C-alpha cells in the first residue's frame, strides 16, 4: 500500500471543508490521465444519485449514493481518502472521454502524479 501524497490530501481536505467545486485537477492513475474539477464528496454523491434517479434501469441504485452513511465517507476530522471529480474526462490521444465530462471517484493512494488545472482539447 502506498502512502498518499500529503499535499494532495490537503487539497482534497480543502475542497471538502470549503464545499467548493472550482478546483481543477489532473491526475495519473494506473497510466490513465483524468482531468476535471473536484467536488466535495457529499455534492458528488448527490449528483450521481440524481443521474441514477433519472434512469429507468438504474433508479434503484440512487439510494446507495444518496444515503448519508453509505460508502466509505471518513469522519469529519479524518483525512479524505478519495478525490471526487465532476465534469471530468479520461484523456485518450487527442480526445477526452466522455466529451461532456463524467463523475469519477479516485482513491488518493492510487494517484501516481498530479497537477493543478485541467486539460481540454480544441480542434485546429
């Protein structure tokens, strides 16, 4: 098990404490590059629950994400263990997948590299 980057943990903790979704970040996880904005876990979970509620086939899973005690949410004083991305893309060649951005949860201990800011592609 790797030791999570303390600076990255502090970035995640600030997002959680400030309840901000404006921090752009790009991370490398198992060779994949993920870029987007961080959101507090509670905001991320509620957004995922909303998307699932709107799905005829996946609606039953919404309660898993909406439940306040679901998942591995650490206590208020515990350091965050995951990054919660929204409007995020996995960078593949010259495109980001999905184009409109998705919702990703990444274990901080799995991040091998990161930078502040996100990447976007333009045609031209």
